[in-house]
């Protein structure tokens, strides 16, 4: 039983990054997608027995950026968040992992990278 628990822990650690109470996907990564497809991908993700994955908020994405050195598969590129612009519902917030700067001028049909979180 102890060996099984350790194997499970190691598998989770090899495919995710846990920061505080957030678990970010860091394996089986999707290609860049538009915002709607990225949201659907996360909602449908079944990874390591978990099915409650979602696109992170802009604040959660900023947390991931602050710890980007812990990720094995993070690129210096734009990533989607689930946060929609208050002024334009067809715009969502994104964050550039090259410089840590974000913006809500990201039209949702653009293709960006993303990470699911739970």
C-alpha cells in the first residue's frame, strides 16, 4: 500500500506543478488554441484521475509566472487566462511568460498556449 501511494505521488509530481493550493498541468500539453477551444480542452481534461481542470484566472496565471522556473514545459510565450475583459466580452486576459506582462486586448480567436489548473 505504501509503495502504491509513493508511485501515485511520483506520477502526479511528474505531470503537474503544485503551487500553494493550485495544481497546474505540466505534461501532456496541448498545442496553441483559441480561447474557446482552450476553455473546452481544460473542462474536458482527465488527468491523473482528476476531472475538475479549468483555464486559470489571470491572477492564477501570474502566480504560475512567479514560479515559472518550477515548470518543466513552460515557454516564453503568451498564455490564455479565463479572465474576460470587463469592457469587451470577446477579449480575454493573457500573460506573456517572456516578460510577465499581460493585457486584455487579446482577441479570443487568436491562438495562444495555455495550462490547465485545478
